[in-house]
């Protein structure tokens, strides 16, 4: 591939570290940005070690500043990571159409625009016979129309024997669990609708609202899609289960593949279900000419009914757990971030679905400074010790200097207190869980806040949830 590229990494923390490492493996130059609050972040240390340039910015959210730095760095491409500009089609369009054009490492802006709106995605899916959650398939701006849809969904659930019907009111341009409220009492619908509409306008500059049936007792599954710039022959790298989440619908533990039919009895044919959702995901990817990495998110009910929820047009935090079980031509070591960069720069895919195989089970733990007993509230303080026992079956991704070189690290209050991603692999589900426990038991994570109180983390929560993975609650 052409290595005469310089990639500007327009992100921070763990994902910036992983992108820098991927660029280094590919022999591509890169530059990192950081803010004053992030001056001690390990992604700066990794960039220096790997020969990347560093540029201080006032904000990760300022597109003008990011692009100005890209010009200073002589960047030929911009990698947005996840969050920030990752799913902003306007930013992607600007990167690729400005006077000094660059490559956006992600899908084309047209694809991001087409799939970035949950309502448009639902409409596209329905046109292909892909099942979606019952509800509206266009933005609803009129309060009376919204209430009419909500009442019809309540009545439908009552007819289906649902004792306590629920309706979800969602910002159509939202994501990551943001801008979603449940309505238990239909008489409260209008006030909730107004609240979400106002929130959507403030946060996303779009008042569009989606009204959906609330699906209860479900598992949250994802399909990992990879495609090159032709958009013609996408492949999937299997499924993952992301059902273990915080009270705010933020993922905390992910498992690949999405079900374990050989180990766990389900009320449906789980193997066939996984085939169905991957087939549907590929069908939609082919329809829109998807041209990079992306994730198709699904709800699967206890009886095995799948519903497409949305498409994330970016690399996701949990891409590594899918890579952990993936094999290309029988060989382990797939790196989906490297694939994303390689394909984003125009390289052909170079393999077909028959070259991709899946082996064993992977578990990804999101290690976060938070208090699960108090609604997962963030903990702020200094990380003094952070270590673990290295294992051939373990991958650790972190930007915390205490884990990289032993330097204490004050968690910036400006960002979520995510500390690391730990990914373990096992030949079967039992081995993966045993290794997960072994890792968590070996983990040393210590620190104090300004009052001297000890660090709070979600490690005990992760331990408690490990044995029940891939089961319906």
C-alpha cells in the first residue's frame, strides 16, 4: 500500500493510542492532538515513542482548529476515532471537499448522512424487508401526530398481551443512549415528547423525534461490517453481545460471538438467528454501498425476534472483541483499526467472506472509574497504581500513564473516566469466563480523590456479571 500518508488522529485517550499503533504497524506517519487537560494522557507518550507529531488544541470539538492542525502537520487523511466528529457527515464532507482535500478515515460522507439518521435507516431497512422496531419511520415534529402514533403503539402492545406497555421517545439524530426517554403513562406522553424535542434541538440541532415501541427482555447484539471503497463486497466479522450496560444504557461488557448455542439453551435457534442478522446487515450495507467499517445494532427478544435498531458509521469501542475471535485465512491477529485505515486509504479488501472464520470466545471489559452502586456516577481523583499480569490471551488498551510507566495520573474532569479496555480470549465459553475472572483478580487499580478516599471502579461489577454472559436476564 502507499505509505506516503500522514494521518491526523482527531481524538484522545485509548482510541488515539490504538490508531497511532495501527498507523505505525502500517508504516504510515501520523500526528496527534491534545488539549491542556490531556497534557498528561498516555496517548502523548505513545505518540512520542512511535515518532508521531503532537499538536496542542483548545478543543477536540473545534473543526476549524482540527483542520488547521491537519494542514500544519501536512496530513493527507483524518481519523476521527469514535465520538467527536466520527459520525458527523458535515465534517467528513468538509475534509474531502475543501481546497486542500484529505481522506476521511471512515465511510463516505454520503453514507454517513444516509445511515446517521435512525429514521432514514429504518425506512431503508423496511424497504429491504429487514425487521425494525415498530414505530415511526420519519421525523415527527407535530405533537398531535406523535401522540397518535404513541397511542397506537400502546394499543398494539395491549393486544399482544403486554401488561405494562411502554413507548420510547428518541431523538432521531441521537446515539449512544442519549436523547431517549421511556413513557409508562400515555397521559405523560406530551410532556416527555416536548422535553426530548427540545433536547434534540439543543444537542443535535434537529428536532426530529422517533416514536417506537419499547421492547422488553431483549439482548443487544451487533454485527461488525467491513468493506472497501468500492462498496460492493462487504464482509462481516461476526456478532457480539453488548447487553451488559449501565443504568444509562452505556455498554460495560461485550462478548463475541453474540450467542453460545452449544453451551446455553435458548428459546429459539440461536445459530440461525446469528445468520439472519448478519445476512440482513450485509444486505443493507450492499444497498447503500457501505465503504469502510461499521456496526449494525440489533435487539433480539427472548423468543428470537430480531429488530434492527441503528447503524453506527464508525469504528466502535468494542471492535477489538470481534477482532479477537476473527481469523483471516485461518490466521489470528486481525486488527480492525488497521483494516479501517488501510481500506480508508483506498486499498482493496483483498479477501471474501469465505476467508473469514471465527474461533472461540472473546470478552471485553470496559474498566472505568465509577460507582455502579450509585447509578454509575463518575469518580474523580488520582490513579496511583494500575497493573495486571500479562497473558498471551489478554489484550490491554489504555492511555493511563500509571499503567504505561508508573506515573500517577489525575483523571481529567472534562471527559468520561474511562481507564482501559481489557479483552480476553478462550477456546470455549467456559475458558473465556475463567480467564476473565483470572484477569480481574490479578488487576491492581489504586488511587485516591482529593479528600483521601479510595478509588472507586466498576471492577467488582464486571466480576459479578462475567458468569452470566450471553444469557437472557
